[in-house]
C-alpha cells in the first residue's frame, strides 16, 4: 500500500517514516519543503518530493501514483504569527490536499491536529474529545480547528489525531525553547510549580498514526482522538530534570501567575503595535507552563487500539541523549 506523508523532514514526519519503515512494508511518498540530509532515509520504499504544498501543481504530482492513505503532518506550528501565514500554511494546504484526495477512490486522510484548541487559560483535567471548546487562544489553534472542520465536511474517510506536547529525539521545539530561555536567564517558574501536564513521546505518536492506518474498525473512522503517553508529569520537575541532565542549574525564581499573565499581555500589545516580532513571553506560554492540562485517551485506546509503547521517562531520556550528542 502507498502512503503520502507530508512534512516528511519535520520532527514528527521523519520519526513517523522511521517507525513505518521498521514496522511495515508500506511504500511511502514523502513530501517535504526542506531537504535535510540527517532526516533523509535511503530506501527503495521511499520516494521524496520536495516542494510547497501551497503549489497546486506540486500537490497534483503527489497523487499521480495513487496513494491510499494521506498522513498530513505538515504545519506551521507557532504560538505567535500573523493570521494570513497560518491560513496559507495550515488551511490552504489542507484545502489542496482534500481537493486531490477526493479524486481518488477508497482513500483515508489522517490529519495531525493540535490539542491547543482546548486551551482556555485555566486548569483542565481529563479533557475528552467532547470537552467544550472556547475562543481560540492564537491563530495557530484557530487554523487547526478550521482545517479539522474542512476535513470533516469533505466526505473523505478520516482520522484526526491531537498529540499533546511531542518530545523525543529530534525535538527542536518544546524543550529546546525552554533551554534557550533558561540560558538567556528568562525562564522562571510560574506559579507554585505543582501543575501537571501530559506529554507524548514522538515514537508513540508515530505508533498512533500506524494504528490509524491499519485499523479496520468502522467505528474508528471519521473520529477525532486525543493522543498522549497517558502518564501526566509535574511539569516543572520534568523541566528541572532535563536541565540538570544537560549540566544546567535548576530553574531559579518564581513568578505569580497573575503577574506573568499581565507581563505577557503587555508585551503582546507592544509587539502588535510595533515590531510584530514574537515577544519574550506570551499568554499562551504562561498557560502552557502554569496551568495543568491532561487528556483522557480512552477513546483512542478503544477504537484505534492505541497504547503507548514508550514511557515518558524513556522519551525524555531519548531527547536528552540526542541533545548531548548535538553538543
């Protein structure tokens, strides 16, 4: 069977390809914008196509060989940015992929969305797929929800996955951002440090995608799923563990949540009026670092037969060992 995987040289895309090469005999059409030699697999089962998913001729080319599965991992993922960029990268690209997918027979569309659509700046525990949504916290979460709705109304057979905080070898987003902030003296504990959160080992997310590909259960299709490691951690303890493993000191200092939110809001207003650059602190970042947020994944366990195959500790250690080799 042929699969089309977008974002093939991104963090999730290349780790998913790595997993599928080891666990299946699928042929993979790997679509990527950027050539990254360290994320390029030499295999007769992969054909790489480099280009822009906003280019219709490029997208049309990806469907020439008739893939039966689409795994859309490509995304502009950022807590800050102009709305038109998210429309271009996350919505217009989804529209083109759906357009050409609907021309194929018996095709399944697996979309990697985001649990940020549930963020409301409050503690939220055991969020289910039916938990209430609130006003989008940023353009990114808004664009992901729009892209979800487009797929749901397309008439295609689909699975929507919402992984919470991907970590592991190759992560260039979550822990690297925290490490940079710490090195620059800008990382302070927000609140009393007792908030808990879910993380998702990137290998587990690759496994969830695999489960979505192979499932034959009718009740598993045309549904959305939360994906995590199903073992919440005390976030600031985990951050300290990563920092100390990489020979940095623990986070020093504490900021009350209300002050952190106030500072972030002011910085955001200044940026919007002036440079438009991402501020040093965002209200979304405060929510992520100061509020508890955990997810119920019983639906994915029941319908997709998904169960984590890598513990949170192992995923964190995988990141730490990889980061040490980078240094």
